[in-house]
C-alpha cells in the first residue's frame, strides 16, 4: 500500500513537472515571437522616421523648381502631416497610409528632378538618388522582416498546443501584415 502510494505520488509529480515545463516553454516561445514582431514593427517605424526626416532635407536641396514646386510641396506637406498624425495615434493602418503618401511624394519629387536637366548635372543629384534608394531599400527590408515575423507568429498561435497557450495567456490570435497600398507595386518611369 505504501509503495503504491509513493508510485502514484511520483507519477503525479512527474506529470505536473512535464505539464509545467511544457506550459512555461510554450509561454516563453509565444513571448519571443510577440517581441520579435514588435521589434520588426519598430524597425519599420525607424525607417519611416528616417525617410520623413530626409524629405525636408531633399526638398531644400532641390529648391527653385518653380513650375511643379507647389504641387510637390503640397504632397510632401500632406504626407508629413499624415505621418505625424499616424505616429501620434499609433494606428498601424494610419501609418501604412502615411507610408504610401510619403512614397508617392518621393516619386513625384524624383519626377520633377528628372524633368530638370540642370539638377541632374549637379553633384548633389547622385547623392540624392543614392539616399532615396537606400531609404526605400531599407524600408522594403524592414517591411519584409515585419511580415515574416507576423507570419511566424500567426502560424505559431494557430498550431497545437500553442493555440491553447495563446488562449490561456491572452496572446493575440493573429497579427496584421504590413499591407501594400494600391499603386505601391507600380514602378515609376524614370527617363534621363
């Protein structure tokens, strides 16, 4: 009787340990995936801020473009205002819209620059193009990394047994991807 009781207690302790370790491991894995997604989102925000800050510098470097200046300045002003509102609100959809507006403003600015041959000859032109290209490339990578981390997270919280842990510890059932806006996948025509 005593030996049977000890065996039962030992088996229960082992089961409790196995379940406890499994729950701890599942929780920690979900925390890691959640933080990876947050870190990737922060990377996008940093790149957007970098582009946002650079837009003012770019406009200053190509001032004097009178015929298209007001239209481009208005696009840039609208994009910067949308970005400021989106960062203040913390709304991902608003940030995506602001991203699209700033991308459109950059594209319009490039078109104005390309239509003015006197600017193309200047030494600052190549630096400007390189800066824009670098920022847009880093934004592409940041968006891709974010969407990859969201995909990993979404897959993880849908698989068994993580789906149980996600429900038990109130993790998001899924996270939203960074979406491309209409026209964002169109490559602007560049004519030299």
